[in-house]
């Protein structure tokens, strides 16, 4: 039972995490539309569900202050309290504390202090809504009954139209044995059972084994008792409240037997014997003997009906019939167990869509292991293809081609499983912008787009900190205070846009504001003043803007809790580089700033261009490659000793991999240049020859190679040799700075 409770707790924590994310967005929306009753109802429903489930699963601290929040929200719903920004702010704090408690963050003392502070804050807000003495309370409409359970269930694999409508459904087994004197006291038991059915979907089974012979029957005494199987969104204590006036004179047992959603309960349903044992209606050893008896009969009947015996096959006797026939269990209790079994099967069947489509929760570690195995398979497939190419065997070549096709499909499927909508990351910035705009006294309208654009989950996890830096900088350095904006002829409210879109095999993230912009001359002067560049360094306008990514650079006039220490944008660039991405900045003084981040879709397996320099082979990520051109003796002569090549009347600088990595040997008379665009500038790598496209499984370099700047990883080729993955951006940056 402890293991089952832990599984239910894990399911609740996962579901609560999603509910808290939805709650934050609802609260931020409610803050802008305080009079919207639907938003109040959505917040109330989440708090109500969290309160009940937390109390049932032992999170008493959460239940305590969510009850206080629920009480205040109920006052708002009924019109007895006017909602204000203070209530939204306190509820947001409550949301943060719930997340911390669920994740086990902080110590017990600090958590208890926060719980007490929030309870006091909710009580203070509630006191402001009390009507003055003698005033008649406003008419209150009765709360509508909860919808039937069928309307609340969401089939696995389908999302409800409104995320806030998602609810956790519980299935309870209730055994209710009324005291014999309840009927004499005037209690209407049928009405009580009807009230129970009003909580959700219920199946009732009546037991009659306590009814005495007719001559001993007292018509004013209660002899019946019931088993009720209830599926509802209500917590256990709410179900128990139905029996509040009769529980002291009755026997009442309420057991949680199923929770949805939960990966622990996706089987067809419990077996009859298991239900009877769990309810205490059948001893385990008696069940084992009956099952042995059933198996023995089945075996003997099969032998009697074997070919040549001439005897017809008989249907094996069912377990329930055996238990009743041996008087091991009373017939009514077997009937109740069968009803429970059918009820659970029906409930679980409704969770599955008609076409059989479903979704399940899978720990991310399992996905990582799957991708690792796919990566090993890709390496083996490359070896097989190379071996087949060296053999004059049509059969082997055909087999290698088929394995290559299947491996590519498997790779794409594994990568797709790891893809996550970037909206899960963008949604966190609503709260960040709200809090920062209040702290900095800014008015900001944030617009988010491209939330369905998908990225590898690992990329999204590592992208959070860089984007937080950029958003904070936009509010602190970019968008001006309302008075300054009005003086400049701008609207008092600034605009911050965050969006994402696919671009080939990459994703481009755009962060744009309409603030003060960046003055490249001021940036240049600041860099010279800090000794980051020489005073006479020749820089283009774009190159001057890129100086903001240098370590230690800052244009802030004073150090604040948000910025000004010269730490931030260099970390952003370093993190983006570690993701094999690129970052560029465009800005006009007085008009605003735009930052573009280009990232690969995944970090595990990429398409690369295999090149050779001397006896060494390298991989250039294909997303960085635009084209390849020939570099011959005449091209070198026309460049006059400069490392540039003319491509369609445009001068493109390049770096030789031979020279960069000090590779010995004679360079071939005709080389090739791999050209890409970095920082808005075209740039080339000169190699001896281009071998061709290569599906690359990325292997991280060890700690010994942490300081190697021009290499981002390695891969194993089909022949077992290692090829280094060149970091084209770092090579360009090093050559440019040199």
C-alpha cells in the first residue's frame, strides 16, 4: 500500500506542476482583467483541487494556506469582496510556495514562517471584504452542482480545449453500514446516497445478508448496507462530509483505489480475487486454495475434452461461482466486487480515445538512454555502409542501404520524441516581466509568438538562463521609464516581443524591444575606456555593437540588483556558443534593439560535412554551411597574399584548417573553401577536400580538453577513427580578434 501511495503522490506532483504553471498564467491574466469572473473561477478551481488532494496525500502545509486562499477567492466569486492587485500578488506568492513545498525546497522553519505569513495576508484581505454591521449580505446564488464525471474526464493523449479545465479524478470504494437506529431517528438514507451520487459517477451495491427472518424483522431498524464506487474530482474529506451527521452511529470506510492521470493504473483492471482480499472479504490463503482448485478443475476438463476422448469441452468454472459454492464469500460481496471491477474498467476505458491513440509520461532519463542507443546504432550503420562500399557484393550493399534507411527513420523518431514546444519556456517570462516592470517602474506590454516551435528538451533546459539575462537587460537598459518615453514622443508603455520560428534545420529566437537602443559609438568608447580594445582599432558599426558580448563590458551608469556589474551578456554568448548556436544584435539609437539567436534543433545527432586536412578528418555542422567553392593557385595569386577568396564579386575571408591546427604535410594545389555566415559576415574554412555529408553522433570532450576553443566535440567514424567537430564560430572569432 505504501508503494501505491508513493505512486499516487508522484502522479500528483507531476500533475500539480502543470497546474501551477497554468495557475501562474491565469493569475497574470487576471491581474489585467480583475473583473473577469471566469478567471476568478479558474483560480478557485485550481486552489480547491490542490487543497483537497494535498490534504489527502499528506501535504498538510499546502492544504492549510490553500484553504485560506480558497476562502478569499470564494468571497470574490460571491461578490462580497472586490479583487485587487494585492490579492493577485499574494496568490502568486502562494503558488511559488506550493511549488517549493512539492519539490522539498527550503527548511521546515522558513516554510512554516512563509505559510503563516500567507495565511495572515489572506485573512487581512478577507477582512477588507466583510460587510458593515447591520448590512444585509448580497443575495448569493447557490453554487451549481459539479458536472457529471464523464464531462470532467480527458482521454489520455488529448488535451482539453482550456488547460484550466484539467482536473484530477479519484475513484473511491465506500462501505457504508448505517447504524440500526438511523431510520427510527428519521434519517433518509436514500437521500444521503443520492447526495453521494451527485459528487460524480457512482455505482451502488446493496447487501442484504444482515436481514433477519421475517418473524424477527423490525421495520424501524436498518439492516441493509452498501458498497459505493465513486469517481469524482472531490477529495476524501469532501466525500466524508456527506456522512457528517450519521458517521458517529455508522460504520464508514472510504478507500482511494484509483487516481487519474496515473501511469500506475493503466492496466485493464484489478482481478476479482485481489478486490475481495483488499476489502477484507476473503483471506489470501483461502483465495490461493480456491485458485488451485479452479486450475485443477480446468486441467482435468481439458484432459477429458482432448482429441479422441469424445467428451465435449466444458467451460471452466468462474472464481466467483467457486467462492459462493464453497461458502467462502457471501454472494452479495462477490457481486459488489464484480461491480467495482466493472466500474474501474469503464472509467479507465473512457480515458483511452476510440482510435486507441494514447500518451504516457516517460522519465527524461529513458529518452536520453534511447538517444544514446540510437547514436551507437548510427555509428554501426556508418561502419556497415563503409564496409559494403569496399566489397563487390550487391546483396551486402542492398542490406546496408536498407539499414541506413531504417536507422535514419529511427533517428528522426527518437529526435521527435525529445522535442518540446518552446512555449513552455516563453511562458515563464510573463511572471519575470511583471515583477521586473513593477520593480523598475516601467510599463511593458510583452508579446509572445511562435510558442509551438519545437526544440530539443536539452536545448530548452540550457536556454533558460541566457534568455532571462536578455529579457532583464531589455527592461533595465532598453525600455525607458514612462516619463522619458513621453518626452521622446513614444507611448508610455513599452513593447517587448519574444518569438521563435523554424529556419531550415535551426530555430531562430527573436527578442526585440522599442526602447532606447544601443549607440555603437558609446559602446566603442566604453570598450576603449575599459581597455577591451585599442583606441585606433578599425571597427564597423556591426562590429562595435558586438562588443557588448565581451567579458567585463557594461554601459550601466551604476550597479543595481539587476545589472551593471559587467557580467551577463558574455555569459549569454558563451552559453549560446556551447549550444553550437550564434547570437547577433541589431539596434538603432532611440528606436530599439533586436537580438537574434540561431540554434540547432538538437544537440545529440546532427548532419555534418566531413572534410579532410592532411591525414586528419573533421566535421563541420551542416547548418553552418552555405556552399563550397574551389580555391586554386590563381585565386591565391589574385588575393595578393591576403586570406580572401572572391565569390560572385564578394570578398570572403577564410582561415586554413592546416594552419589553424598546425597540420604537417604538403598542401594540395587545389583546395576547397567551406563558406558560412557568422555575425552577418561570410566566412570560410579552407580544407584539402570535402569528403561528403555525414550523419554525426556528437561525443562530448573530456575535462582534459575543456580549454580547447576551436573544437566543440568529436564523433566516431565508420572505420572506428575519431573526427573532431570544428566550432566554426570560435574559429571565426579567433581569426577576427587576431
